C-alpha cells in the first residue's frame, strides 16, 4: 500500500554536509518534505538541486564552547551539548510541524540529543561516522610516540557524545561494516549498515577518452599523463604527504606527467591535533617541494562539477589515506572509471577488490607505490579494464539510484510505523 511522503527533519552542523545528498534524493525522487537544520552553510555551488524546492535550510545559533573554532579535549562533550542545546532552542522557537522522521549525524556533535524533549515519539535515525580507538587506526601509528598523555585521554573521551546518542534510543546507521565494527559489541547489532551512494551519472565518462581533456578551462593534450588526488582538505590523515612523495618521483621520471590536486589547504579535522588549523600543504612543501611546480596544479576547494571534470580526465587516481573512513572521493573516482592506486587498508577493501577494481599497496612501501604507478602510466591501455570494472561495480552497488531506494524504504517503514 502506498504511503504519503514523509516530513523529514535533518540535523547536521554544516549544510549540505553528508546528509544533504540523502535529503536531496529523497525530496527529488520520493517527494519527501525536508527541513535541514544546521549552524552554517557551504558556498551555494555545493548546494544540492532541491534546495528551495522542497528542501528548506534552517540555521540555528550556537552558544558557549561550540562557538570556538577548536576546544580542548576536556571540553569535547560540552561542545557537543552546546550543539544539541542550540538545535533544541531553534526547534522550540519555530515549533516545526509536522515531523515524521528525524535524520541526524552524530560525528561527536550530538545535535539530535534533545529532540525528544521538543517532541517525543518521533523516530530518530542517526548517522555515525567513526568510533575512536585509543591506539588504533587513523594517525596513531605515526604520531603516537610524539603525543603527550593528554592526547590519549582525549581519544578515550571523544566518543562520549556518540555513546549518549546510542544510549538515548536513536536508530544507528553507518555506511560500512568496518565503521560499525569499531563500536562496542553491545551496539553493533542495532546498526543499519547501508552506503548512501554517489551520483554515478555525474562522474561517468562520456565520449572519446583518448582525445584532449579540459580541466578548469585548461586543455591537456592526449599524450599527457594526468595523476590526480582529491580530498576535502590536504591533510596528513588522507595521505597528502605520501601523494607528494609519489608525485615527485613520477615527475622526475616522466616529463609528460601533470599532477592535479583538489582540496582546501587548511586542516579542519580536529582528529589531526598536530596540524589542525594549519596549511598542511605548506608544511609538506617545506620538506618536499614540488619538482617542476608548473606540472603541479592545485585547485583548492572545488565544486562537485569541478571534481567530476578532474576525475574524468585522470589517468591514475591516487588514494593514500591512512586507515580511516573511506572518503566519498574514492567512490566517485571509481564511478569515473579511474585506474585507482590506493593504500591497502581494511576500509578500502570494502570497495576495491585488488587486481579487479583497483591496485592496493602497503601504505609505507613507497617503492611499491612508484613501481605500480609507473607501470600504469607506461601502459595505460593495459589497465583500463580496472577502471571499467570499478565503474561497473559502482553502478551495480554504490550508485545513488541503487542504494537510495532501499534506504528510503527503511526510512518509510520507520517513519510510517511511528505514525501508526
């Protein structure tokens, strides 16, 4: 039996964030009515199509420590509570109605925590990103010996807000089995594990791939080899330092290589305590400056359309991330049919099958990175099948139009069940 479209409230500190694409699809393809509550918005070039056409953006204010650009580890929980309280104040002032379902993002900033105080009985689905282990994953293997004891105190305490969310009746959702398995055993069976998908059509390659390519108005001859790196921010966690090691080796070996890099220069992830708020690119350059700077193109923060342009032009896409949540850019590169050279980590293996949809190498073996990259650039046609297989895998398993119908079905069941 068909149901009326749900009235959805999304709560995430930044719009569009990670939930924006989900809300956009639900509005455009399922007729949902969505109000997206946030504390800040990204530039409009990043906003989804349905903004103002069924997807309404509502800003709310923050107080206390939440206003600070960063906070000491002892105030991490307080910061999250400020986000939750600011959201509750906005809800009380606006008296939003009707609401069938709340979709929030925990990420250490529990904005949905006080929603039941505003209106009880409404189901809350929370997206959980990452559960910190004191001595495992991300940057701990490399920075642990340099960090004071307080750093590990912070890592033990940083999950407090996510645990509060889990203990207060939300329906937990995460994108991969690896992410789910980071959480304590007692919560794992409650998780929905479902990747939200990428817009495969935007990144799919069209037409003659052997001709000249264009990136931000610059024409690149067919004979040029384009090596790409894409991240939200150029940071240690995503392996920008390792990319520069590799890129310089390739630039010295071949005069036809152009390295195209997308990402904001300033580190904005609090997890990278050492370089937070700094220009990490500048730090890397001080130790390893670009060989022949004219063949290194740094595009800064780029719109989805610009990222698609870069990935469609790529001959080799490099993903040297430390062991951490797989970035959307990796799946977008797969959708774009890129030949991908990536660090061999457990989270990456949920998306890439070595030798079938990409090439995986140990993170610390720079000689293997170089030999594999040189082989791809020397014989590009030999490796095209990897890119084609990766694009096929995305179309079959990770494209929005494959993943979102099942996720929407789950949301429909949850939201309509609450209506009785």
